């Protein structure tokens, strides 16, 4: 078996730049008709483009500016920069498109040729029916992948031509197929000027640090079925782009690789925790695979040694099952490596200074960081890097502090704020995810998401101001004010009854508690922004509204220190967000500690209250209780995950081998506690 590697292709971002030199150029593509039905899944070779350019006499260095909708990379000398294309950002394409690739190059010839390869990415999503009914493609701006390029010093428009490659299928959710028996086309046809996305093109500066090679992990391989199926264990669950070398395989040999976070009882790879949209029984729509798992395929060309690295996709996996390759190296004949790639600036002082002699805290910290890294691809902070890959606001609310304590998140969070602002631009409502894909559960109707998920916007503004004094965050103040006034008009009594709530709590607060508490937090933060900006009338208006919400919450949900149903979830939400009347705080704290002790210090909290409980206790003299929760052995808890061989965080306290992701950041709020109190 070959040495197998996996690259964690996370993307780093510089400060938000201005309108870029590409704005007035046309979009180029292959000009083929869009596919929206079962035909999307048929062979559709990825296109490669080329154009010649001439620089003025004596010029030996120039700068290339590149933007694409989809995934894309370019080459001057045949060696593609970021050939997987994963440094391209997913955005609301009809509002904003980011140019993330600007490179200074040296040239030696008067006439030079530049090449571009494009993949579908998030711009040409398959028509998968997520959960059997939700079609992202109907909601997001989409089309065949396309690009623009400008080269400093080249005044004549570039004349682009294109050909088909042997990348015959590619999908960000389903994987890539390459047929090495097919030579690249020799005929180059004129490229088409295409419609492309309507969004403003904004350039990230060349200070973008790019991808930085980091950890190397050694995998182990074993035969599952002698001569036909091998399973490789990479030791950790991670997002990445795998690399395989096949030796002495007969021409036309078809190799399939499926990926998973877990193994089945028979030792085969379990694909069910990362299957796109829970499509597992033929419910994905016409033409969709029966099980929409992450899968790559390679048809061998017959060379003695062939390298396969699938472009235009990534996978979340610890295990890879390789089917159909009878001529792989034996399990002990070569090293198998996992090349981890990160691109997050290590500028966070808390993470740099973190040291602990407690091996359990160190292990939880490592598990959290690996989970966070796996969920930062494509410019979104995702909920999970397999099944959905969506930028849910709720996950941001619960973990953004932990992310900021680990890395310099300034630029990516500015980008995410822009995504939410773009999605709210038309109607003022903040969406559940950004980019918006049609999911709007328990909001105010239409595109609006629940208030706890909308809270991501003011929380990120506040976090950017506190951690980095990043005043650009206040550019999004009008997004908050418009939302506050709209929501206040719909709920004049100050109470919001509906919300997804404290997701995955074992004993959860009533949804109205979570919704109204986060409504109060939203308004309070907005009042603070108004005061900082000197908008005193706004500050007075929003402070009065916050006081009204607080009084309504206390009247409905707090009695003798008991918040609603008195669970860890309800008590933590009421106390941490400052909604318990001062004369009842001591009783509420006693109630919280009693609820914790009743469960033997095992957490029964959910997406929000886990963070609130740990931070409130530690900030109010009960760090001892918080420590017992974090280090609780057995179910439920983080050490239970580790004891069950987890290397990334689960979506649920209970172990899942089917529905729930095994790489989900929301319970990673514990890392904020570890970095602040856990040394």
C-alpha cells in the first residue's frame, strides 16, 4: 500500500479590501448549458483554460489577480498553485465575491502562457435533496464555474481557450472522479463570456498567509478483504484532501475510496455520520446516489506508479476504505502520512501561553482545536465538515470566543459578518445560516432564522471590538438596528416564544427562555454599539427596550431563584445573560449548583448553556464546580468522548454511529474555559 497523505486545507484571510481590478472584466467559462436535474450527476469533465500574454520589454515580474465562482486555481509553468482550489470562498455570490488569489510572479520569456482549472465548488452544487426535501440549489446563486483574471502590465484583453480534463466528476459534497486512461483534450476551443455571479468583487490583500504545512500523522493499513479491500486508519478524524499512490495497477483498473469517521463492527468504514443531508435510502432526488457519502474514484492509466489527489473537494474522515486496487503496496511497505494544513495565524496570546500539567485538559484542548480547524474551510465556520458544511449562527454564538482565544480570527469573522449582512440586505431579517440555503426554522417566517442564531452578528461585532479593537465591525451596526426594530414590532411584550432552543441539551430550558434571553442579549449589545458610536438617541431607545425585555423575562420565567424548569440549561442561561433579578441571584446560583450536583457533575446542557454554565461559575467564585464538570468521567462529558476513542468533538453527548456528526464544534465552548481557567 502506498504512503497516503491528507492535507487539511483551511483558508486564511487578510483584512477586507476594496473593489478589485477585476470588477469590470467579463466572466469566462466553458459556455456549456447548466445542469439542474439528474443529468448533473453524469460525466461532466472539469474545464481547463489557457491564454497567452506579453509583458512590456524589460519587465520580469508582474502580479496576477484571480477570482472564480466555484473552486479554481491557476498555473504559469504547469505547476498549479493550490490545485485543489479550496482557498476559494463560499459567499452569497450575487452580493459579494472575494478574490483570494493575488500572486506576484517572475517571468523569463516575452510571451507567457497562463492556465486555469475550475471545479464546481459551492457555486455549482449538485441538486441533492437534503433530508429528502430541501434543495439548496433552488435558493443559492448558482451556475457553471467561471473566473476572471487580470495581469498587471498586460493591456490587451486575454484571449481564453479551453479544453476538457480527465477530472470527469467533482462535487464538494460527493467527491471527485478522475479517469487517467483519458488524455487531456488536444483541441482548445474559444472560451465563452458567461453571465457569472452579480456580486461586488472584493480583494483580500496579498498578505494572506495561505496554507501552512503542519502536523504529520502516520496511518496504518490492513486488508479487509485480501487483494480487494484495504482500510487505512489515519489515527485522527480531520478534514482534508487525501493523496494515494497506486503501483503496478493494470490500465483501466477502477479504484474507489470511501471515507468515514468510524468503523462498522465488521471493520469496514462507516459513512453514515458524514453522509450529505442524511441521504441514505435513495431520498436525494433524481440521479442522486442512493447513499450520498463522501467517495472518490480513480481509473488507473497503467503506469508503474500513479499519484491520485482529488481536486475540488475535501473529506472529513479518520478512515479510508480502498476498493478495487489489487496492486497497492502492502500494508508495511511504505509510510502512510497525514499532512495537516492550517492557515490560521497563531496570534492568539491565550493559546500561545497555554500550558497545563493535567493530561485530561490537554487532551480536551487538542480535541477542540482539531474540531475547530476541520470546520473552517471555504470561508465559513461550519457546524460539521461533512453532512452539511453550513455556516450556522448558533454554532458561532457558542464558540467564537474559543476560536478567538486560539487564533487570529479577525478577517474570517469580518467576512462572516459580511455574509450575514448580504443575506439580510433585502428584507432586514438575519438568516439561520450564511450563506443562506433555505433553512429557516422557528424564526419570523420567510427567510428569517431564530433569534439565537441571529445573535451571531452582534456577538461577532462585540468580539472583534474586544479582542482586536477592530472598528470595521461597527460597519455592521445598521444590520443590528434594522433587525431589532423589526423584531420589536412583532413582539411588543418583549417575549419571544419560538426558537430552536438549547440544541442537544439532555435537559433543556424551554425554548422561550433561550429565545427571550438571546433577544435581550442582542438588544443590549446593540445599545452598547450605539453608545460607542455616539448615537445617543439609539442608545436610549435600545437600553429602554432591553430593560423591558428583562422585566418581562423575570416576570414570566423567574421565581425564587428558579429559572423556568430549574435545569442546568435554564439556570445557566438566566444567570449568565443577566436576566435574574439581583435579589434572586444567590438563590439562582444555589439552584444551578444543586442541578449540577444532582447529576454527579455531568453536564446536561446544550449548545449555548454549556458555555454559559462553565463561564458563569468560574467568573462568580465557583471555578471548583466548573472544573469538576469539565473533568467529569463517564457519560455525559468530554472525557467520555475521549474514552470512546474520539479525536474530534461529537455533535451530541451520546455517541452516534449514524445520524450525528462526530466532528461538531458547539461543545467546544469548553476550550474557552480551558484557556481562561483550566491551567
